[in-house]
C-alpha cells in the first residue's frame, strides 16, 4: 500500500499534526482553567444582531456612509448558569472540529494501511460524512439556542423566541456541502472497491 500512502500525503501528515496540537491546546486550557479558576472571573457577553441603530462615530465617515451600532450585553460577574450558556454557545463547534479531525485522521490512516479503493475506506468516508452533516446541524441549533437564551437573561426586553433564535443561528452551509461531498465520494469509493474485487477475481 506504499502508493496509496504516498497519494494521501501531505494531507495525512497535516491532519495528524493539527489534531495533536488541537488536543494539546484543549487539554492545557482545561487544566489551566481548573487549576487557576479561569472561568470564575470571565465576563459573559452576547451580541444582539437583530437590533441595529445609527450612531455618531468618533471619526467622521465618508460622504454617503452610515455608521451603525449593534448592542452587546455583558455580565461582569456572571453566575454558573450564564457561564454555562456562554460555553454552550461556542464549545460544541470546537468539539465537532476535534471529533471530525479524529475521524479524518482515522480515515487517512486506514486508507494508507488497507488501501484507498476498499470497502473499509468507503465505510469510514461515509461515517465522516454523516458525522459532519448531523453534527454541524446539531451544533448550529444548540449554539443558536444557547446564545438566544443568554440574550434573554441579559436583556430585559429580549425573550427566547423563534425570531431571536433565527438571528442567533448561523446556517452551516459549508459543512453541509462538505458532508454531502464526502457521502458522494463514499459511494464512488465503494463502487471502485467492488470493481477492484471483480478485477482481482477475474485475474
């Protein structure tokens, strides 16, 4: 499988290095936060992107330019619930990134070992595609709800509603398209594996 291993470079090496760095940073961040109480004094902020108003800027804008202000609410001494909502508004994306990199690393190592045009590689490719598709949608919904709930806690006139959630939700277009591409390539790889088995049977 030397030729297959060569075809997977430099992607395999880059993914392996990035995954190790990301896991090291996550571990170091958790350890530092636990030892030094990093979450205790962190302010919690959320931006209300549904409210835009015109302001008078400090610097004069060009002619025909309007300067807008988007309110940002911050809790200087947040409680555990606010910190939980704040983490829930961003942490799932990091977890999805780390888990997707792990599955990609596993896919590339398996393809280098077993071969690219094999049923196992197609299966791993399909798993990565479904994980990214479902995971990106779940993460987008979860983080949008968390930010909407945080805004409702920090702003008097805000509440958790469909409108607030839509303003906080960012559709994962790129992740969905990438996942659909992976699922398509999984079918192509599966077809190639079947053809390869048929040719080996003939020979």
